[in-house]
C-alpha cells in the first residue's frame, strides 16, 4: 500500500478508515480519459492556488478536470474543503470545518473575472455546523460576482440546508440563474450511500425554490451504477418533474478509493441514451445523460440551451412564466 493511499484513508476520510476494502474495478473504454497536461490547465490550476480557492474539480476527483480546465472552466467550492457529512460516494474530506472566510466571495468574483467566465458554477461542502448552513455565504458570493462581472450567469449547487429555517429563501433572494441540488440516487439507497441526507428533504428543496421564484432554473443530478434499478431511476425522474425541475443530469458513479461504495456496474452508453429519451419524454427542459456527465460538465453551453428551451416553451404558451421572466434570463448573460 502506498503512503498516498494510506494518507487518504487516515486523514481525508477518517470515518471510512475501518470499513472493509471494496476493490476498484477496471473502467471500460468509454470512461477512460487522458491525463491533464495542457498549458491552459496549468494556468487555471495556478490561478486557483494564487487566489487560495478550492474547486470541486480537484476535491471530488472529477474525471473531466483536464477538459474543463483546459477551457478555463472551473467549479468553485466555497466554505472550505472539509465537509460535515460522510457520503459513501464522495471524495471530499470529512471532519470539523474551519470558520468561514469573509473575503472568499471577493476572491471568487476576482477569479471569475480573470478567467473571463460567461457562466460560473459555485458549489460547497455541507456545513451543518453553521446556523444557516452557509446560505448567507452563498448569497454573498452571488452578490460579489454580480458586482464584479454583471454579465456572468451564475449556477449554484447547494447542500440541502436540512433543518435550517429560512436558508433557501436567503439564497433565492440573491437570484442565481440556476439553482442545482442533487438527488444523487434512488431513495432506497440513501441509508448506505447518502446517510446524512433525506430524499424528500432534497426533493422539497427543489420544489420550494420554484415556488419562491419560478424564473430561476432548477436542476438536479443522479449517479447510476450504485445498485439502483431502472424503474427506480424512472421514479426519481417522475418525482423531480412533479417538483417542476427543469434540468436533469445523469452520470456514472466512479469509486474514488477502496474505502468508498463499490461500483455495482458500469452503465453502457446505450443505456444512458435510453435514460435521456425517457427524461425528455417526461418533460424536462434539458437532459444531460452520459457516462462522464457531472453536475457542472459543459454547464455554460447547457445553460444557453436551457434558456432557449424555456423561450420556446413560453412561445408555445406553456411553463407558467411571463415574457418578463424569460426576458430577465435572456439579458442576464453575455453572448
């Protein structure tokens, strides 16, 4: 066993240290990606270091980091790199987080400007230790980006803010363009895969965002290959549509270490295509379904498609949105 692997087990995931090992399966050819080596990738990495910022791209071990950072697209992870929860699928470190950095919103906004981002994705660790779960910090980041680069559209991927009264309202009031919260997996698997969360809490968050501000796009994501059945995936789709979710992403779960949940199977590209057809038939405005799909993968391009789909929906007389609401979306980005 290498020193690096042992350090990962002992320090990054102390809660997983005593779990039995789950051997990591060899990935099929449709999932393998090239190692990041481009100059633009290195420049993006250097900027994150200089700005003292954390990205979920690195912390979660995203397989698309080489492609995205080569295009200078990065997903900022705010409120530190230590999560208060210990999901069986996640590679983000678990433990006692540090105090919030009040200057982080301004550093994120500055990095967005330096990267020239037309669309930015901001996520965070779970901060169950904070009275509002970090809601005000999310709002502060959104406000700072708006002030620094008003043409940038903003997508957030938040925790569930479980039992944090008024937290969702604080974030919605800051008016992100996209409010993403991932359901992650079928409710049957929550006790083992996502034990710190509750399926219907996540579902109700997505519904409540729409009730508070119908002009905000809502988005959720699923991992497959964890042991879910196709019928369960279909039921999650139905639940998400009942909550008026606009955008669904579906991607393959990849096991970060031997101490994480095992991959049950690798879902084929053909099956992902089938999920996409089913989701579109159920009425999602936008669907991204492929082995390498992740919540923020191609987020900027997808946002433009999502906005166009809403405009078309309103022209057809559906969706329950006024032309003014669509106009706000249409003018909030730089083409």
